[in-house]
C-alpha cells in the first residue's frame, strides 16, 4: 500500500486522475442512496394518503410529521407576510406593530 501511495505522490497527473475517479465513484454511490431515499419517502407518502382516504387510523409518526409540516408552513407564511408588509411602507424603518409582535412575541424563550 505504501508503494502505491508513493507512486501516486510521485506522479501528480495519475494522482489527479485517481482522485477524480474516486470522486465520481463516491457521487455515483450517493446518487443511488438519494434515489433510494426518495423512493422510500414516496412509498411512505402513498401509504399515508391511503390511510387518509380509507379512513384508517394514522400512525403516531405521521401525525407528528403533519404537525411539524403545518408549523413550518405557518412560520414561512408569517415570515413572507412580514416581508411583504415591510415592502409596502414607503419609508425605511417604519414597521407595523403587528410585525414587531410577530418577530419578538413568538420567539421569546
């Protein structure tokens, strides 16, 4: 192994080619892992949709994911509303009272 490392260190062009081939192999593997993850996620979404339409009991993780997703959508909705309200005011620094309540009221520990 030491001889191979010394040989590659002595020939920078071969070392560069070996690094590029290794990166291509790594990205090929990661691409397949991401594809598998997306397939599993799609199957879980189809399963949750099936349970919803048939009227079956939703499992606890699906309920937590739904609550988290609703919270994230609500947060970004309030954030975009705040940004649009800031763009409506003609003068800089004029912030509506609702925006300051949204910013500081919801994030207090």
